[in-house]
C-alpha cells in the first residue's frame, strides 16, 4: 500500500542509518544538504544533555522497532516455508 505523503527510501547500512534518514528528510522536505558527519557533530557538540539524551532515546527506540519488525518478517518467512 502506497501513501501519498510518505515513501520508503533506502538508507546507508553501515550503522549511520538514523543520521542518514535525518539527512534524507532534510534534503527532501527543506532542500537542505548536509552530511551524516555534520549531523553527528551537532549532537556531539550539544551542550544541553537533555537534547543528547533525547537523541539517544529516539535512536534506541528506532533500533527496538526495527529489530521487532525484522523478527516478525523472519517469523513470517519461516511460517511461509512450512506450508
């Protein structure tokens, strides 16, 4: 099912997918070009520890969701192969 407002796009698979997704969103929505390195530096240089903590929480939640979805996909594939 395709949504008119959203699309699934590929991101890098080298551990920078979170920052690459933000980079792609900035480029697509605002037309702003940046790099993963610059986005990582923004978080690293942030003096407010609450902002750093929130970024870490978002990344952790995203990893948790992706892991859960991958597990469901793998389980579905295993179930399909049993038929």
